[in-house]
């Protein structure tokens, strides 16, 4: 079996370039590559792929926890690594997934703090006197993500209906900032009709 001769690093290179990259947006690909390079490759990279055990994977995650990384980062890294291992099985490089049964840290519940109505009015009163006031007003009144409201164009506003449509996002890539297609939480494009938010 080829998995008995291929190193973990060699497999990850192949998986990233031939399986992951064609399916991912640039930002997601860069995130996958970064997580694997920083947290998985230093621990498992030189090992033979088929020799990696669940205990080895657990140790990689434990090193992340020992470094003080968040539960969310560990879980996201697990998700990426699990996707890679599933592909290794489909390619018949592995018989079993070494990420199966991994013990993951619990996600801590972080209380979301929002401005009260009076605080919002005070904030907007001050913000609207600045050059960026309209941006803050849209952000506060629509609940858009920064990547969404910073990507708005004039044509996204329907003045007659008093709505704004989210049709693109702004994302950072290796070459700087660029517009990208908006995605749903479960992937798939979001149409303007899906995200027409009331402005006034």
C-alpha cells in the first residue's frame, strides 16, 4: 500500500494541491494550509502516513492546547485534518482514519455583548459626524459581518424599498484585498433576495 511509503507531509502536499485547492476559496485554502503548517506538520509531518495513530493525532492536539490555543482553533484544525484523512482512505492510502475518536476540548460559551438601544443611539450620534459614520450606521443597523458591509457598492442599495443586498464579501488574500462571492453557512451562493436587509 502506498501509504506505507508516503510521509505525512508528502500526502498533505498532494491533498492540498489536488483535492482541497480546487474546491476551496483562496481564503479557506490559505487557512487550511496555515493550520497544517503550524500545528500538524511539525508533529506528524516526517512520519509515514500509514503509521500515524490516533494517539499521535491526540498528541498533536495536546501540543496545541499546551500552547494556549483556543478550543475553536483545535476543533477547526481537527476538521481540516479529518477531511484530509477521509481523502486518504478514498485514495486507498489508509485503511482507518487516525482522527477517529480524537478527544477534543469543549467549546467554551462566550457571552455576546451588544449595545443597548440608548448606547446605540449615542454611538451613532457621534459616528455620523465622522467620515465613516454611514459605514458604522449600516453595520449597527443590519447585523452584517465586516466582510459584507465593507464590500457594499451603491448598486446594492434599493432606495425605493429601503433595503441593501449582500451580494459579495471583501476578503484578504496573499496579494491584498479582493471581492469574493458570498457563501451560505453550508456553502452555496447567496442571492441578493436571500440577504436583502432593511435599511430604513
